[in-house]
C-alpha cells in the first residue's frame, strides 16, 4: 500500500510540472497503469491483507469500491481531456494533478484499517476536491470552494472529536477497526451515542447525506462535469464506506438499535430533501446532485432497517456509482452543446445528439429504479424489508417520496430531450464519442440489473455481514 | 495546575459569545493558543521528549502566534472591526452559550466514564457547541472562521486527554490545524475579499437553487 501511495503521489506530482498536453496525457496513462497494477494484485490475491503495520487492509469492501473508483476515474480523466481542451495548460495540469491526488486519497480512505487513517485521507479529499471545484476561477466557483472547504473542515473536525471519543472508549489501545470493535461492547452507551452522532454528522458532508449534504451539491455544481462524476460517486462512496465501517463497529454494542434509528432518520430526511429539491432546482448538475442525496438517503435507510437492507444498501451504492457517473459524463456533453445547464431553457437534445439523449433517458430509467435497473433490485429489497419488519409508516413515506422523484426525473429529462430549445447552441458542437463512452458505464449497470455475478453477490454478502 | 488553565479556557469561550469586536476575537484565539500550549506541556509530560517538544512548539507557534497574526492581518486588510450585523443580540448569544455550558456539564455528568478525562470531555463539548453557536448566530464570515478555530481548539484540547497513550492522535489533530486553518485563512485573505468582496455570509448567494 505504501508503494502504491508513493507511486501515485509521485506521478500526480509530475502532472503539476509537465509542459505539454501530450506529456500530461502520458502522465495520466502512467497514473492509471499504477491503479490497474494494484487492482490486478488485489484481484489475484497476491498481496497480504494487512498492510503497513495494520494501518491499511486489502479487504472485500475496499477492493470492490476501489475497482469502481478506478473505472470511474479513468472515464473522468478521458472525458476531461475533451471537456477541457480549450483550457490553458497551467489550469489543465493543476486539474489533472488534483484528479489524480483525489483518486489516491479516496483509495487510501477505502483501504484504511484505522479510524484515524480513514479520517486523514478523508481530510485529504477535502483539499483536492476544493481545488477541483475552484477550477473555473469564477466568483460562483470560489464561493462553492469556500463553502465546501469551510463546511467539510467543520464537519471533519466534529468527526475527529467522535473518533477521539471512540479512542477513549477503547481505553487508549489501537485505533484499528478490529481493536476498537472489540473494546466497544463494554463502553458507556451515552458516550458511544455522542461519538456516533459526531462521526455521522462529520462524514455526512462526504457521503452527501443529511445534515451536511449541501456542500456536496454546491461542489458538483461548480466543478467541471467529469470531476463531478468522480466526486459524486468515488468520494461519496468513501463517506459511505467510512460510515459503514463505524456502523459495523457498533453492531455488537447495546446502542446498535439506536444507531440504526439515527441512520433511518438521516436517510428519510435525505430522501425527503432530495425529492423536494429535485422539483425546485433549475440546473441539471444540481439536479443530479440532489439525486445523489436522495440515493444516499435510500442507502442509509437500508442500513437503518438492517437485515437484508444492509445488503441492499451496499448493492445500491455500487450500482449508483455506475449510473450516476454515466449521467454526469453525459451532462459534460450537454454543456458542450448548450454551454450551460439551465433546465427551463435547454431542449431538443434528442434531435441534436441522439446517442446522448438515449443515454440520459436510459439513465433516468435506471435512477428512478424501473426494471431492469439494478436500483430496482435494491429498492425492492429495502421496501420488502420495511414491510417484513412492519414499518408501515416508512413504507408509505418511501413510496410517496419515490413517486415525487419519478415525476421530477421524467419531467426534467423529457423536457431536455423534447421541448423546443431556447438557448443558442455552443459552436464546439457535439462529441458523440463521449456520449457513447458514458453510455457504456450505464450499460454495465443495466447488465448488473439483469444478472448479478456470483462473485459480486459473494463480495457484497461479505461486506454486509455484521 | 491544569484546573486553572481549563477554567481560564472556559471563561475565554464565554467571552467569545458576548464580544463583538474582531480584535477581541483574535486576542482570545491567541490566549487560547497559549493556554493549549501550557495544557499540552503539563498534560503530556510523560510522552517521548521529542514528541512533546514537537507538539509544544507547534501549539505555541501555530495556535499562539501564526493564527492570531493571520486574524489581525485579515482585520487590517478588510477594515472590519466589529460584528455590525449580528444575527442576534449579545444577550441571546450569552444565553445560548450558557445553555451550551449547561448541556455540556449535564452530558459530562451523565457519561460518568472513567475511560477519558471527564473535565476535558466536558470542555471540548462546550468548545464544539460554542463554535457552532458562533457559526450559526453570526453573519460575518470572519466570525465563522473564529467559530471553526474554536471547534478546532476544543478538539485539540480533548486530543491531549487521549494522546498520552496515542500521540499519533495529537499529530493528526495538528495536521488538521495546519492544513485547514492556513488554507481557509489564506483563501479568505487572498481570494474571498478580493474576488467576491464579501464579508457577510449572507452575500455568498451566487451558488443556490
């Protein structure tokens, strides 16, 4: 792991100093060669599980999410090349270097086997993301970067206080997940509750979950679309995995039912906020960001329900990664055509770019969980589990909010594809190859909707086992 | 020795809630930096001397000197001196601060856990709530930064309670301090004021639905 981190950081550092675009792309290729090399080592099981004296672990959740991260990051880098071709080399190399550092920091958070190490890497993602958000150097970008930096820093400081409380509860031993998990069952319940609240609140800014979801929405709005694809999936997954690992620590404690209740409340509130703001916003990127909030709400509800809901939550997050990154990359192409994201003015996309429009419509079908969407599988499992545990109020609320989401998605996407366009088209035209490329991610998600490989099921079962 | 330092620290938190002059904010941050330096010296005397020296130097230089200097520089550059457009009256801020103090004391009493120093836990909780009160009740961005620094100081204080066994934790807290505080203060100092001309959080409204 240390070799991987050093190699990735060195290659990313090289991206900051290169002089030409070709060299920059070569550095990018080298960076992703490093990522693929690690992925190959992980898939072959050629590395010992515990790494760097127990600070990292090559386990099932880390490997699964790292595979997804590598995939999305390669797509994002490839799309950035075309999306930012008009940018000057100085900005482009900063952007590329930060994308690589963000990918590395997220990977570090995935593989961390220690509460403090997870926290350090999540902190590092804040720095890299803030740079990407400020890429355009405009006043809104600066405002979004400032808000992101401020709220994430405050949240992450709160999470750190929670980690310190867990460290106190584990009687000053190690902060490794296994050691803390073993020490928690005998700890003071109120102490554990405060620690969980602080950690959940702090990490909610990364997972784009209630209460600190707003900064994620602003970040996705201001960052270039390919960077948004990475932030809204890879980084969100890092927040999810961090919360999932803490959730599993609490499984053996007496406050676990309370923890699940808190996650249920946070999930329902996120779903509610996401559903309502999907109706309100007038910007397609914010629209997709609120969809992320809504989907993370569903994942949190899965964790809150427990049982099969945990499996469904992990599966939901895995599939959401593929669908949402595809849609953000499609939005990058939309911006090439219209030079903006205003919902009330854009239209006629089906005529202008049929492949892109089909990609958006198919993405809509996937996100609102119509069969054969993989999200249909996970949402059905969560609804079934809610019914099985006789939470009828939750079932009714989920169905109501899902209806609002479906209506919002259908009306907005159909409007983009078919309503008369009211904006001037951007002279750069359409790059249909990018639309095809983004569509391929969606196809992968739909294949998982039809058929879940036994290996994927086994890995998710291993992750969901408490 | 620790108790008077902690008491002084709590008084500085109460004073933060009622003061309206930014120079006082910066001075209190400097005072807290020095108090944390002394607390770290007294509390961590058992750890390795090299680690103690590093932590003490960092606390003094960074929290006691650099951050207050940056805050004073921001005050000079922006020309703002007080919370002119306070979101609440001083009395309400004081009331909220006392409510935060009561909550912190109550929670600390209820926790009654011997695994962490209860005094440190209670004060850290009060610092967290005080910082949040500052962020929520004040409209000036400068006050928000002070709120964040207050939370950070509280976290650092609590890390000294745990860090006798795990100095790594204190080092991680230092990492948070240096990276985020300098970046935020620097961003405010060089970009926010110059590009957006915003000193009130209310004027940061370009990014919205």
